[in-house]
C-alpha cells in the first residue's frame, strides 16, 4: 500500500487528538456543565409534555360507544352460553376501563409529577446553577432565602401546583402554602415557575374534563343484565 495513505492517516489522527485536547477543558468547564444540565432538563420537559399530549389524544377516543359490546355469531339461548356472554362483556368493559385508567395515570405522571420533580430539583440546585441570584424569598417579609430545606421546597412546589391547578382562585383570596415563594427579581427562575404553572393549569383542566367524561360513562352505561337475552325455556308438554 502507498506510504502516503499511512502518512495521511497518522496526520489526521494527530490533528483529531490535538483538537480534542484543546476542546476538552472547554467541554468540561463549569459553563459547559450548566449548559448540559439545562439542555437535558429542557429535553425531559419537552418529552414529558409531548407524552402528556399523546395521552390526551388517546383519552379523547374513550366515549360511551367504546363500551358497547358487539355480539357476533348466533344469539345465545342456553344458560351456559348466556353466562359465557356475561363474562365476555365484563372482560371487554374491564379492558376499556384499564385503557382509560392507564392513560389517565400516565397523564398524571407526564403532566404533573415530572414537571413538579423538575421544579423541585431546579429549586434545590439553583445556587449551583447561579450563585449570584437567589431563587427564593420569604412569603412574609420578602427576605431572601438561600438554600431552603427539602420540606420547605416541597411546600413551595405544592404551593405552585395548587396555584396552577386552581388558576386564579388562590391568588384572589391570597392563600399560600409554605414559607417561600419565587424571587420576582430573579427573572430566569420566575419564568420557569410561570411556565410550570401554565403547564399544570392546562393539564388540570384537561384532567377534570376526562374525569367528568368517565363519570358520565359510568352513569349512562347500561347494566350488563339488560344486554343479555332471556334463556330459552323448555316447552311444557300438552296434557
């Protein structure tokens, strides 16, 4: 083989190693680490919201008609065949309810739990991300609170969750939970809180809509016994 190919190969390898050695300190710097965390957090949040909307799309398919069992074949007449049909209808409805409840649980996870976890972690490690601006102030007095304890952070997340899901109700009556709120002078963290409350507020309305739909389905669903034919009775011989 031509020696020039080997020379080009080793030259390219040396160049890659040189550029990698020059780039490595920048790739592992504090700024780069913070950038990685922000990108990963945004990717998780976007993925969670996307999956929540997917669950909403699948939940829209659940209507009263989806619980209508369609019998195929001959109409059962004997008691045994009627009992078999009853079990088939029960299993069919159970599958439809499992479909509905699993999607509803997934909506809770992707629409509420994951964003709430992200808000908690962003508050817990905000000082590492930006040590020059504090994220929290006391509810009463407005004093800056640095590195709040875990239980105080949990109360803060619950406070934001309740304000987001109940919209302006708690704001109007000045109801707050916990000891801290977001620092309004910290625009970055306050924007994150605003987005969080917007997301959970939207999903709360959707969740109530689907709970209402499930309640109406339960109310209007015809009892199984009304769907079963009467068993064929034996003819009484004439006397």
